[in-house]
C-alpha cells in the first residue's frame, strides 16, 4: 500500500514542480500512442549495425534490440516541446525491459545530443539510465554532467526501504513521470505511477548551484539502447506524453513571409510547383512553430489547386534564407522546382483566377529535425488548371521559444 494517498501541501506528488497543488488541469502538447505504427511523422529513428527497432501493433510498442558490439537503436521525436517559464512541465513514458543487461546502456528521457553518429555527445536534458551495472538519473547541460545519481542514492530507491515502502522492478511495465521547473534553474522531480498514484523516487534541485542545469528546457522525448561488448539487450517503448501543468499562452511573436511582389511562373497543368517552403533555423531547433495562415494570389486568368506538403521531394534546389530575429528560414520556389513526391499531404484546396485564396493551417505536425540534423520542411505547392499561371504566396507563423 502506498503512503501517498492523502492530499498534502508539503513536498509530495500532490504538488507540481512549482509548489502548486495539482488539480488535473494540464494542456497536452504531445501524445504518442503507437496503435498502428511507430509514428514516423513524429518520431525519427537511427540504427547502427545489427541494432533494430520493430513495431508491434498487438502490443502498441516499439522493441529496440542490440546483439553485438557497437549496435545501437535510437528513437527521438522530431519536435522539441515548448516550456513556458513559471509552469511545471509534466512528462510521462511507459516502457519495460529497462533494467541492467551486460554491456548495454539504455536511456529513456527528455534530451538531445549531437547530430553525427553515434549521436552520443553534448547531451542536453535529463534521463533514466541503466548502464549494465547501475540504474541512475542523469542530467546534462550540453555535454557537461550536472547531476548523476545512482539508484542507491535516490530519495526513494524503490527497493522497499524508502518512504513509499514500494519495491519496483524496472524490467516490468513502468509508467515514469517527471515534472520540472526551469527558469534556468529549478527542481526536477522523478517518479513512477503505481496503483494509479504518483510515487516520487528522486528530487534533484539546482537552485543552490551555479549555471543552468540544461541549456534548453525545450527538448525532444528520446529512447535509446547501445551495446559495447559481448551480449544483447532489449528495451520496449510503449507510449509517452508531454504536458504543461496549465494552459499554453501564445506569447511568442508572429512572423510574416511573402514573395515581395515576385510571382512564381507555374506553366504546366501536369505539374505541381513549390510555391513556398519553411524550415527551422538549424541553430534554433528548440523553437515551436505554428503555421497560422497563408494566401495564394492568382495574378492571371488561371484557376489552381494547392497542397500543404510535409517533407516532399522536388526537382532542383530551393534556396533557404534565414529571417533576422527569427527561428525560421524560408524558400521561394521557381518554375524548375516541380514536385516529384508529395511526402505527407497535410491539406488541400483550390483557388480562382485573378483572386486571392486564404487558407488556414492547423496541424499537430510541426517543423522539427531528425536525429542526424535533417530539418523537416513544410511546402505550399500549386498546380495550375490552365497554362501560364502567375502566383504570389505568403505565410504567417507564430514562434514560441
């Protein structure tokens, strides 16, 4: 039986990372249920040598395995998730097979790394780790460890000797929960959910230290397994969720993009053309971008179709330009930039000749980045319904840092 079954205003799971009484008013930013696939539009993977990631519809999970030296299997969300200062961020992961296996390191957490293989340096964020010998909590600031706490030194080691009296085997199904405050500094609270109750197992406070404990509070969700030496390993990844313990206020700035009067010549009724594309700036990938709305203006007597595409492929090269004081880069398509593969179609519509077509863009798919640094691209594409369309284009976006 858990001892955390009464409302307490002292340090307890009833209190969020900023000391507020939890009243279940959370705003979900990310929901990763693997019901039908491994969510490839939202989660990227990197595999090395014989490392594998296998999705199971039956168990709604991805199974990460290694079987030889230098194997690894990594999963990481493309998006970083926006943290708003003064509000507790609440994270959940479900997994099993997390306990120690010889010569195998497993990590589950909220962190990023460098973008070159083996993707194991300059880690920023926090995670639960088993390294073949120890289970620990790790916190890092751009590759510099700011906390490393083995299970034996946790606030409650979950071995029956702690305040909860709970014993937990991390090889079993585990619901891990973390809430944190970040005003550059603050506390990170680690726990598990058992019998429907949050059981805190470690509090790591950084208010009595110098420097921030992680460089950015806007991190991806990440899971990984690595092998160094003889043996094999397995980590089963089930579900995750990112939440703000409060509403998300749209405090970020809006940014406008247009062609400044230079139209696109879209001449063939059999082709789709890149009208306008947007990506994150590679140095500012921890920014959340919402595409608010856009417009397409036909300056000729030609009707047209349009599509909003996620990571299409196209002929030629679109030159991307960084916007001053922004996390966005944008590119204007030319006649040579015809679409060869749609990628994922996020939306469609049509526009009339000699008229402006406004459109809204609302989607859980946002601009992000793969583990290897490849940036996601959202493209507005057009197809003329008669020859020699001249089209103008523009977008309005909101940036939350």
